[in-house]
C-alpha cells in the first residue's frame, strides 16, 4: 500500500503534464537559448547513461569487451545502420571479445 500511493500520484502528475503541455505550448514562447540548452542537456544525460552502463558493472570496471561493443554500436548508429544491425553487431562484438578472453 505504501508504494501504491506514490505510484498513483506520479501517474496523475504525468497525465496532467501530458494534457497541460500542448495547451500551454501555444501560449508561451520559450527563448531559443533555453531550447538549445535543453537539447544539449538531453544529449549529455544520454552520454552519461551510456558511459556508466558500458564502463561499470557491480561498482567495478566492466572490462574492455563491453565498451568496445558499445563503441561498435555507436559507430554503426552514427553511420545510420538499421537498429537491429546495430544491436546484433554490438552483442556479437562483445561476445566474441569475451570468448577470446578479453575481459
């Protein structure tokens, strides 16, 4: 029960933001600088998430295989490869390196 109340509150808050957002968007103009900073902050948060996920496992360095697999995925995504190809190539790279003994 103690988890249910905050979960309902978050659901109601999310729904309120989704409903109110489009109505307010047409009435308020956001400066271009704020939009630029918001766009950059999303990229920074995404990079930080990828870095922590690729470099750390159980509070220890993940080894070299996982970051190399993520690097392969990044290069393929940058080259606009299909999503399935990116995922398969990253997983295959990581698995192959681990099979070869690269931790």
